[in-house]
């Protein structure tokens, strides 16, 4: 049912089914539509809108990722596609009159007015979705790390956590299979989970928290973009059949393996620990955010 692609970091490069992220999209959307229908939520103000908006955003993300899997879009186009997926969130925020204020640690609360809806929200969706999609290429990397961020966001927003019970379970199953090298979620999964993170953060008013949680993602993307635009070179790793290594520092993966050979799982675990640390920091900072 699914196209098979070679696993580049395994001996003999075995063929592995790709695009299993569509399973996450379909199950999550059905679950959210059921919540919308039965109005199963503890937050009465959001019960009629939040599940539907989140479902639409996941569908947008999955479609964009599937389009990329089919057409292999250039980054110049792919980078701006999430702006389209931000439209449902903007409509949601305007319809419910969500606060246009953001609490920034050490700087206080700032009201961004109309700029919040038409600049900050689209930028947030674009940055989160693209940075999550850019940190991948190793078994488990594009599934385990987003799961950590998702769990952190659920901890910070218990009132809306029920929206992600089933999506998280499905994603964790895919993460286990992906970490073991049995499947790939593809861009369909990467874009869908990126949209899930961004959308849930907006719905739950966790904009700053999600940025703190994905700091390793942002660092990776900045490093990749800087080296590409300044030197016109891309990041890559060498595989000797057992370990990964690199002779440059153009991404988070190559930075960790720079003249320091590591197995694929070691790299994934190290990056997962970095994401866990940034997510824990976000949870701690959330304790001091004014309600």
C-alpha cells in the first residue's frame, strides 16, 4: 500500500514503507470530528470550535506533506505553504476574540492588537511547521522529538489535553516503529505533526511556550539556512556501515557527529534529550506566566 524507500543509514540500505504519517492524519481527524460531534470537552468556550479547527489544520498539514512527497517541492515554495494552513487558526482567533496579548518572560505582557492575528499567528505556524520538518533523516528523529513537545504542551494545558489523547497514542505507535526502522512517516507525517503542535499551541494560548520547547529545532534550522545562504553548501553525514560522522557543522546532526562518530540511535537519543530539556524549561516557565 505504501511506497518503499531505502533506509540510507542501515547496512545494505533496506527498503522501508514510507508515508505512514497518513495514518496519523486520518485517525486524528476522525477522533477530533467525534469530539466535535459529541461535544466532549471540559472547556465550554472552545468545545464547539477547537476540535474542528485542530482537525482542519491537521488535514492541511497532511495534505501539504503529501504534496511534497509526491512533487518534491523546492524549499522556496514549501517554506511558505504553512501560511495557507494558518487561515483556519486566524479565523478561529478572530471569531472567539482570543487575547492578542503575549507574555514574554522578563519583558512582561504586550498587546499586539491586529498584528497578532495577521502577522504573529502566520509566522508562528510557518516557523513551527518548517523547523519540525527540517529536523529529520534519522530513524525516530522526526517522530520521537515531536512527541516530547506534544506531551509538554498537553501538560501545560490540561483543559484542552483531551484533544490530543488519541493523536498522541497513534503518533507514539508510529514513533516506536520509526525508531526501530520499520516505517517512515514521510513529509505527510512531519507536516501534520508540525501543524498539530502549532495549532494546539495557539488554541491553548501557549505561543511562547511552544517556541521555547522547539529551541533545538530553531537552532538546527538557523544553522542550516545560514550555511546554505552564506556558503551555498548543504549538511550531510557519512555512514561507514555502523556509525555516522561529519567533517562540518552545518546542522544539529552534523554538529553532534563532527569528528565524533556516533550510531544513528545515539544521535537520535542525544537530540531527544535536548528537546526534552527545552520542553521542560517551557513547562517551568509556564508556571510563572500570568493567568
